[in-house]
């Protein structure tokens, strides 16, 4: 039986992971310029909430845990999934669409002197130049050349591509919140053993500093896989099942290997459960690692996946 059949008719697959600090009780949340930690009030009176990790940061982390830096490729279960590789003029690896902030819309892919990928996209998306954007056609092309961008969203802002109107929202979104938080104040001193009274503006002298960390009654990572959007792409059952499995693999791998968010924010996962549909049994990491290579091979043979494209980045 297909493990994903139970999701037929479900518009959103919602998961919650209970987290806790790996050691002790304190943790350091994400911070924002001119704001610091993002504290806010819960709808329940008297409960203080905290954003531990934003949706944008979680998207980056869900991508990074799937990339093998040593091999400059996907981790083994994902090998064969299309992406765009960028090399410099010496043929050395520079970056790729998986790690770039704007994925396929990266300036290293579309704004350099090498226009091969841009011209390929223009050719395959020529029917979208006028009239309403056919999202099914856009999804088919993105799935073929940069599948990961279909999961995390894409905005092809180039005027040469349908006037910059081509957008795909995220299929997989996530964030981490902490509930009933309290500030844990601490601090320290940067010691200068040679000249304790030296000019601090020049980097000398002893410099005291304060530090704010937090404790919380509960820390939860929330994950939302938009099944309705996956089905709307019209890619067929095999591709739809792959996108669900790919998204679940990202979640499972992040929770298993990627929860050291910062030096003072090292978390561990205590449990993962589906809240919609309630009680749906989530495949384990081992099960996903077993099924994904066969899915990739089948989609490649069916022509749904293209080859890994390579572009050379040279300034114009």
C-alpha cells in the first residue's frame, strides 16, 4: 500500500516536533536588527511567547541539511535530483541553486555572461509571455531543472521571463516557537591581560558585556506541507508522492542532525507527530532513505527530471 494514500483529500499535512535544550535549560533565539529577540504575547492572557527560528531561516536549514559539502552534491539518498551548478572561470565549484538564497533566480545563474540557463528557461516558458501565468507549466519546468525550488518557493524576477511575473509560493514552511518564556540574564568580560585599561574602541582593554538567553515551558517546531498546492501542479501521482517524501525527508533529517541553531541554541527532538490528519503515521528517516532513490530513478526514466545543469559565472 502507498503510504501517502491516506493523505488523499487532505489539503495540509501539519506536523509538530517537541524540542528541548540538549543540555541545561537555557537557549538563544534568533535576533533581528533594531529588535533583538522577537517576543510577543500569546492569545492566552499572561503567556509570553518567543520566535526561536523564523520561516526564512528554517527554509535555509531544511536545504542545508540535505547538502553534502564534502562531495558538493546532495546527500546520498537524494542524488539525481536536478539542480543548477555554478562554476567559476577555472571550472571550480562556486555555488549552486540549492544553497543560493533565491535558488534558480540566483544572479550567479541568470545575471552572468553565461546565458545558457536563462535561454533554456526563456525557450521552455515562452508560452507564458502573455496572458495569465500557467502555474502548471511553470511547475513542470522548475520540477525538471531545480526541483528543490518547487518545495521552498521561487520568484523569477527577470523581465525576460514573462515580465517578471513567475512566482511559486512555498510548499513546505516551518518555524519554531517557545511558550511561556522567561529571560535568563548573564554576562562576562573580554579580558586584556596586557593592557586592561587600553582603548576599547581600538580593541584593547577589558570589555564587560551582558547576555540574554531564555528558558521556556515548551519549544515546538511547526511544519506545514501544502498538499493542495502539490496537487495543483498537475505533475502526476509519482511526482506528487516524491514531493511529499522529499519534504518529509528534509524535516526528519533536520530534526535528526540540524538542530544546533546557534552556539547557545543546541536543541534535541523529543517527539514528532502529525496534527492534520491527526495520528497519521510519519515515515521514519530510514524508510524515507530507502524509498527516495527508487522515486528519483523512476522520475528520471519517465523524463520528469532533467540533467544537472552547469553554468559558468563570469561577470558581464
